C-alpha cells in the first residue's frame, strides 16, 4: 500500500544520503490542492448502444488534497515528499505519492508517479499544455460517454503502457543549455505492487519491467518561448508472451512521443503526436496499436483566458475485426480569474466515438456538452 511505499522510499533515500549530517533547517510542511464544483448539460446520441438521443443535466465534483514536506540537509541535498489524496473518487483514493531527492547533480524521484516520457512532454503536448478550463484528456468522457461495448481504445493521450502511477524510480539531469534528460525504471505495471518481487504479477495490467527515456528543451528566443520534447518507452508483457502475438505488433509493448510549443504576447500554441503498440495481459487476444494527435492554443488577456484543444486518435483494438476505433474530442474554454486561487470556468465540449465494428451501434457515440464551474486552489 502507499503507506508502505513511503516507508520503503524513505529507507532508500537514507541510503543515498549517506553521512549527510543534521539538517540545517526545520522540516517544512505544506498543504495544498484544489476543489472544483461543476454543473452542466450534455446530449449523447447513443450512450447505450441504441440509435437514440439522451439529454441530461448533471452536477459533478473534482478535487485533490496535497500533503507536502521538504528539508534541506547540511550537504545541500533537498528532500521532498508529496502525497495526493483524491477527494472525488471511490477507486484509486491516493494518486501520486513519492519522495524526491535533488542536488546540483539532478534529481531522483522514487514512488508512485508518471514516467519520465509522460512528465517531460506534458508542458508541450497539445491540449495538455493549453487547457484553461477542464481537461480535454480526462473530463470529456464525464459528459460525452465513451461507448461501453466494443470500444476499447485508451483515450488518455500521454505515453504510458498501462502502468499509470505504478511505483518506479526516475532520474532527471540538471538542465544545461535548456536541455534536460529523464529516465525511468518500472519494475511492475501493477500499482501498489509491494510483494510483486517474484515478477509473477497478472491481471489487467499491460506492462512489466519497463523503462522510459525522454528529453526536453526550454528556452526564450527573441521574446518567443520555445519548448520541445520527445520520449520513448518499452516493456515486457506480464506473464510471458500472449497467444498469437508478434507480427506488426512486435510482441512486447512500446511507444514513442514528440511535442512542441511556442508562446508569445499572451498566446501559446502546442502540438503533440504519439504512437503506442501493446498487447493486453488478458486472454482475449485484444491488442492496442494506436496513433494519436493533439493540438491546443490559448490566449491570456488580463484576468481572462480562452483556449481550444482538439484530440484525434485511432487504434486497432482487436485483430478479429477489420478497422479501427476512432475518437475525436474538442473543447473550447473560457476562464476568469476572480481572486488568488479562485477561477470561474465555462466549457463547450464535442466528442465523436466510432468503434471498429461497423455492423453495430453499440461501440459508437457522438455528443456535446456545456459545463460551468468554480475552482478554488489552495
């Protein structure tokens, strides 16, 4: 469990620190997070696999509470820890939880966190980098429903192969000339995987014993902010090779990503592309061979912000059916900063999901939504 994770990472940190000596300042404790109250109305053309429209008014909530602590040792090493408690879910109650050790040589992060390829691309990857309202990756399917039957495409556009926030160790180099490099090692794709040392984990995870390598560049050239990033990730299929794997899919899961962004005079424009190839760990023979594209733009004028994000993705979800799962998502948002940490948000959402099986409507849906919210960050 996460509690055991924090104990384990603390022991590893102690080994890295060695004879650091007493800290030169008291431990700093912090509390942060956000809460967002959301209301909206949505229209789904086929949310239950039938060709009929469905309108609904809904009230939703999103929020996290962040527990933070930091300490600088006599030798200059800085130790930070962070635990994120979800306040609006009944499943994965703890989100990220890790210990970070940093110095002039770079930083090591140990715990439940995204891999280096995902982290180092987020700031330049299309809509990830430009949302001013709700998140185009996460929040669209709260309103325009992803089909439950047949549509198996993973819609989150970030480079991961099913491991999510599983425990891992990541090293980031110092930034030199605007360039930074990061590398992650993921022993298991199973989150909260204490006890999986034998390597026999199974279930619905997609990857084990994986690694990720990424680099990004940040600079300001003639008043224009420039950001670029690229990453690669590969791993092993848990439990050995699945029946029928190989061919164009190459057996084990892997993927790559690249992104770029420019900012000037209150404007930011970003784009990203990624490709993932993997085989799920179940016995159905289902595969994921996806290609995904994201565009985003935002503009700030005073206390006002506007943004537009567009996501396009295609995936071959099963070999038994010819064709691809296809998804388009569009979000246009407005935000007004009311006070420090307080925001008003307004979003227009459109999404279209088309499953690879063209003989049924069960894996299709198209819809729109309008949502508004108050968000308080602390």
